[in-house]
C-alpha cells in the first residue's frame, strides 16, 4: 500500500498580490523557469523545500500559508 500526496498551493494568488508578478518574474527571482512555476501552480510538480522557502520570501508570506491542504492518502 502506497501513500499519495495531495497538496494545493496559493502561488498564483500571491503572485497577483505582488503587482501582478508573472510566472517568468517569479521564476527568475528564485532561479527556475517559467514552466517550473506553471507546474508548481498546477500541481504537476512540487517544489523542494529550498525553492518553496524562496518563493514564500519573494511573495512576502510563509510556506505554511503558500502551501495549504497537504494531505496523505493511502492508495489501495
């Protein structure tokens, strides 16, 4: 039996709050591509802790606020 991680994030919401920062702008500020930011926002990929912390700092919030509803579900 495996565990499946489900996570929602508020990256796009906080980008918009920061003078309509683009995905490209955020990516450049934390050292990743625009595509990586898109994947994070759409839950196609999960940033490592260092990138998550960088994002939170740039977006003026905390990791716990930026990444919400983290749940583990057992796959059958």
